[in-house]
C-alpha cells in the first residue's frame, strides 16, 4: 500500500490528552490493476491505522511506498517521492442534513449547504458525490479530499475520498466516491 497521509485526531474527539494519529494507506494509490477496488473499505485495498493509547495495532509486514508527484529533472518528466504539510484555516459550514431530507430545504439554502461541505478538510460534514455512505452510525468524518485539488498523485476517480473514525478513536476507514 502507498502511504497517503498522517493526520492528528482533534484532541477534543477522544477522552485523554495524548496525541492520537491516523495513518492513511491505499493500494498503489489507485494507479495499479487494483485501482477499481480501492473505493470500498471492506475490500482490503485501503487502511486507516490509528495510533493512540487504546488503538488496535495491526502489524505491517513491510514499509509502504510514499506518494509521488510529477517533476521535471534533467529535461525528463519523472515521478518523485513527496511530502507536504497543511496550514489549518478554520471554516464555517452548514449543519449536516441527511441527503434524504435535502429536497425539503429551500433551493438557495440547499446549494449553500452543499457548497459549504465541499473541499479538502479535517472534520466537518461530508460532501457526498453519490449517496450517504457512513461506515457505521457513530463514525465521524476525519478527513475529506477532493480529487485533483492537491499537489500529489492520488487517484480517487475524479471524486472525493473520505476518512472516517469511530467515536472511540480506535478504528478508521477510507472510502471514496466518484
């Protein structure tokens, strides 16, 4: 699997003040023969590993590949390993409304809510491309990535990737829709 990112879980999401981290992985980052199967977290082609006091700790058999980006070197275009950091900018978004009730909201308010859920973000409400797909009822969105809006190669089928974690901050899943 390719290492996609490491993200700190907000401290107010878990009981103790210790740092909890989520590590996100995807087979081939969506660029190999298994790319079609990476959308479903149950198929074993993605992983979210939570590091924290009470986390479940799977054993990794070998070190994963890192993300890559295209770069010109010596007159040749080549893929090179890359790392990035983020600057957090708090943003306001509309309260989440289940998709089945969105049609009950006035058109302008509905469009405003949908637009506020879009984009790359930590936490908040998911912007569903197809249908609601929460892994389990009590899980929450940790990270959302819109394909093509970041500087590295990650194939989400021109869609949106979602990292969810459980309420105890011990398990996570990556899924995507396009």
